[in-house]
């Protein structure tokens, strides 16, 4: 946990939203929402929004859940948000059987997303194809107008 998330006091509306999204994750994982309960909820990463980039938050939760066969088990969950214009937008969530499985999700979360670049060969081929199609269409239009 970073030092920044230890000192941040989140508004009640954010905490309510995280609890609701954690409950929705439990429902999507086919657990009984009425007999399942959250026991811990904490922010693991809080990247602030800047002028040129959206922020993000990663929340962990633990709890006990009851499946359709009436088995009680410990669950380890995660909810990811994108912070856009000061609002938490849900991105993804998941329920895991162990804390180590959940930690693997966090390693994927921390990989920086690569921005688009014209150096990428696929982007250059796309541009070349777009130019070729445009020239072909212009040639066809000129040919039809010349008749």
C-alpha cells in the first residue's frame, strides 16, 4: 500500500459506491448477496487525475460468501475505477479464491498502458491502407466524372 492511500480520507459517497460495486461483483460471481458479507475494504492504489490523464483507483475487499450449494467460503475481491472529471467510473472487478490470485491481478493493473505511436508497424500499415483506399476512391470518382 502506498503512503498516499494511507493518509487519504475518501468521501462517504465514494465508500458507498465501492461497497455497492463489491456487492455487484459478488452477485456476478454467483454468490448469494443476502448471505454474503464484506469484512474489509481498502484502497490499494490512488492515482490522481491530471490535466492530460485520467486517474485510477484500485480497491481490495475481503469477505465471506455463500454459493448456490450453500457452501460458505472466504473471497478476495478487487474493484478497479477510472477517475474521469472527478467521478469514479467502474472499469473492472473480480472475485478470487486466494489473496495470491488477486495479487496477480494487481501486477497486471500496474503495467503502464502504452499510448498509440506511429512507430508501431500495424499503425503504419493502417495509414498506408487508408491512403491507398482514398487514392483509389478519388481515382474512381474522377473516372466517373470524366465520362
